[in-house]
């Protein structure tokens, strides 16, 4: 429309139109079969899933992906059955497969740990894989064990808060694993004679911090401040990036920017006298400068005195593809810890604390990364406790297509949310050392809440969301 009219076009949808005209996550029916020996080592994992897909559309979620990689077992099997249905469009929603797969799988792992009379944290630590559990490939890095151990120490796994009269407290834990990929992406970097850097790509910033991290990567490459970097995004005439989504934006586009920076530096070096061919670049109050690496003195020479000013700006394109990453297994991982309070009379569940320890390679910006993870954890709380879409039995249309009846988690539902990272660059995954983080926070978050509710009440709910009527039914059964 914008191209046809040659002017900007804004599409505004009502909330109900958003429900009907944009994709949603489909229902899933998941069947778990797990076994372990008397020492608590897993002997078998089977995760079978059935889901609908919209007629005429091929997408369905691989809910069993986490079951194939999170823990070691002698036998691992997952199957996915899909049936076409008359339903509004079902498509990718944050952390496809893993978000809802982890709800069932990590709840089942917890249930088996209790059946074996083993602490759920210890049970998970007992079953850490050394290599990929199914294909035997090595991991480029694997920090799940560290996330569980360090997270438990900081959270205080064994130290529950004191319960108020009529309330019971519970702790829950769940692991998070999310595959990392590098996707074809490109960016242009230009530098002028004063050391001002411009990064250009068609990548978007949907609130995840793209402007910030690309500026940081370019600034770091030239030993300068982000104040000397301008980032231009969102123009379809710019070099094509991977786009935002799939947890691959930062590492893929960031690696393209780094590659472009290295190309600019190579072009600059080729224009310098022989004595400066191994020099370091930096930006000072003198502008773009060079420092010979073999110089005994700290000597910074403005490039404008060494290179003809007509050569500036110097601009280069950087590009990456899936060939620029390791063929070995790449995963981001984390551990969720939750404390809940449950009213024994009304079965009302209140979150008291959500804590997460995560490892996603190099953390490019801690503030934006924590924001990503916290958003996922809040969404995971909604999946665990409140969110459910209902279909009309005749038309398959939505019965509750607005936030009056589709209940998302709000401020009162969320208490303290804390996130920490194990910053461990993985340069096999990407040249910037980063791995995907955007979908990690929601993966496992809901299961940790479900496990905390069981710890508090002894009631295991397998039908999400865990609304108070389901908890109350379980409490009444226990009482009778």
C-alpha cells in the first residue's frame, strides 16, 4: 500500500481484529513417558505431541525438541502428530515448540523426581548430558549445569520464606534449552576522516535493543565510544539482514557488522605506510587515529595526516551465513527458580519470586538482555496461570478475543523478577560470541511455577493454565 500510494501507510487493528487477523499459538496435547533407575538416572524419555494446524497452512510446533536435548537418557523418542483444523491461523509465537513443550516436559521431569524421592534440582543435575543425547555431537558450549547450581545458590533453593496463616509456600525449578542458529545477514559500515562511524542495515528494532548493540559492536571494533557511531535501520534499500525474530537477530546482524568493521580496517591499513600495517585504530579528540603495534611509546597519529582525505569516507559491506558458524550443537540455556504462595482455603496462587540464571554466550548488553529475559518470564507466568484461548464449538472462532476475557498476567500477578547471566562468549557460534536470548526466558518459566505449586500443595495440575478451580479440586481430593 505504501509503495502504491508513495506515502507512509499505517494499519491500525482493534484488539479483536488482532486476535482474528494475526497468528496465534495452537493447543497441544502432550503425553510423557519417563523412567529412571533407583539412583535417579534417566533410562528413558518419550514425548508424544498432537496439535492442530490451520487448513492450508503447514506450520506446527516441535514441542518435543527439548526432550531430545536437555537430559541424558539411554532411550529418547519424540513424535509429533498434526491434524488440519478449521481454526484461525496458527504460526510461530515466542519460542515455538519449546515454550509449551517445556511446560509438559519439565513438569514431568519434576514429577518423576518426586516419585523417585530425589530432590528435583539434584535429579536434574544427575542427568546432565556431556554430548547431544540423541546424535552424540559435541556442544560448542553447555552451561546448563552451572546455571542450575549457581542459580540455586543465589535463589536459596532450600530456604523457603515463612508462610502466613492459611498459606503454604512452594519452590519450583525448571531447565531451559533453546537452539541457536546463525542466519544470513549483511550490513554496511562507513567511517569518515574524523572517525565518525555509520552502520546501515535493514534490520529493525522492535524494542529489543538493536540500535544499542550494533552501535556497541562497531564502537568496540574501533576502540571508540558509541557517541561516535550512528546506526541506520529499517530501510528496505539498505543491506539485507536476517530480521528480528527467532533469537538470531543480535548474533547474526551483529556478526555482519563486525565483519564490515574488519573490512573497513583492512581497507584503512592498505592505505597506510608500511610501518603502520599492523597498527591499531582508535578515536581520540584528534579524530580517527592509528597506533603502531610495534611502537615502544604510546603514539597516536591522526589518519588524516597519513591518508589522503579524498579517500574518505571508507565504506565496506559485511555479510555472514550459516557457513560462518560451527556444525556442532549450539544451545542457549538457563534455569528458572520460583517461589509461590497458595491459599489453602481459596486455592489462590501468588507468585512471590521468579529468578533465572542464563547462559547465552557473550552478553552484548546486560540491560537489554535482562529486559528480554524478564519479558519472557512474565509471559511464561501468563501461560502457567492465566492464559487460555477458547474456540466456539461450531465455528471454531474465538470466544474470548480481547483482554477482558483472555487473561494475560498483569502487575498484580507478577512479583519480584530477577535475572543473572553466566557471560561465556562462544566464538564457535558467532564471531561476536553471542547466542540467541530472546526466547530463552519463556522456555521453562511456566513449568517452574507449576512445580512450585505442587511443592506447596501436593497438587499436580497437567492442564494449563493452572487456575484456582483446578488447584481447589486437587486440594479437595487430597482432603477427602
